[in-house]
């Protein structure tokens, strides 16, 4: 059995590699299907996936505190290693809810990020010409 540190590092590296692959694939799809520039598509994909990853980590701690003790071990092993020791309907339900939440965050995150990027800059901002010396 691997020590806890090795499992933790393996989990972090696996999630990081998965994040890089997903950003690459989604930016290619955004660029191809929505006719965005390559730079914008990478920005959108990175922002959406990082937001979803942060919400996923926060939801892990919330779910871990709520689920029963007999499912907690299976849940943690499933997230860290990717394997389930036994079939659990509770774990299956949690995985389905997590997937739907992740999907909703990506769809709404893309719309929010696109909206925020297209807000015109404020014309009354402080520039060196508008500043008065006292």
C-alpha cells in the first residue's frame, strides 16, 4: 500500500493533468464551433475549468461532512484513487449530482465570463490627464 503522501501527490498531479487536457480540448472546441480567437478560447476554457475545480474542491468538503460514515471511506477512495471498493448507491448518487453541478457551473460560468469580458471600460476612469495636482 502506498503512503498517504504518495497518494496525495498522485491525486494532485492526476487532477492537474486532467485539467490541462480538458482546457486544451475545450479551447479547441470553443475556437472551432464558436469562432473565437485561440487566445480567447483558451482564456474561457481556463477560467471555466478553474472555477469548476474550485467549486468541486469546496463541494468535496461539504459532501464529506454530510454523508454517512460508512460511505465516507468509499467516497474518499473513489476521489483519490478513482476506484470504488464496493458498489454504493449513495456514492453513485453523489457522483451524478457532482457531474450535473460541474456541468451547470461550466455552462453558466462560460456565459458569466463572456458577459464580464464584454463590459466596456469606464470612460471616466482616472488617467494622468484627468488628475489635478493639488
